[in-house]
């Protein structure tokens, strides 16, 4: 068997795991989008939030290997923020904007709302020229 054939076999054998991980990350990104829409509180939806799932611009391989990041641009009114997320040790670990990071061990509604509010706060701080607090990498 050649190295090429070995590569093809490995990619095929791990396809189900990669696809399940991709679905989980995309579901997370959609849930974050909905949390951002409701981050202002009950009955106050943010109508100018949109989601555009994209290939992670930092990936150098396709399909995304297991453990790789999945990405989406979230439009927040006048700006857009890139959010990258991956599954790591059973949690969702990610990055957003200029240096924002997070890790969610659980993805309940309150967890996602807390992350959505932190993203809004951090993006506002970035545009205001304020430093981000990188010590808050774990939300729960």
C-alpha cells in the first residue's frame, strides 16, 4: 500500500468522528447566534445579528481534522467578529475577535447567554481601545 492509499484510508476511517464533531461545533455556533440575539434580555431581541458559517481561515487542511476549529462570522450590527470553536476534552473551546477566548464545559442557555454578553462586552472594549481581560478564559 502506498503512502497516498494509506492517507485516503485514514481519512475515510475517521470520517464519521470528524463529521459528528463538525455538526456539534456548527450546532454550538448556531446556539451562540441565538444567545446573541437574546443577550439584551427577554422580549428585547437583537434583530441585527447574523451568522455566516465559514471554513476556518487558519486551517491548512480540508476536511478539518478531528480536534480542529470550525468558524463563523457573526455580524453584530456595524461590525463582524470571527468565532472559532472546537471540541476539546468534552468541552467547547474557542476564540473570538482580537484575543477573546472561552471554554464551556456545559452549554445550557445561561452558559451561552453569559458567553454572548462577554463577547459583546469584549468587542465593545476592543473598539473603545480598552484591554481585554484574558484571565476569564473559563466561563464555568
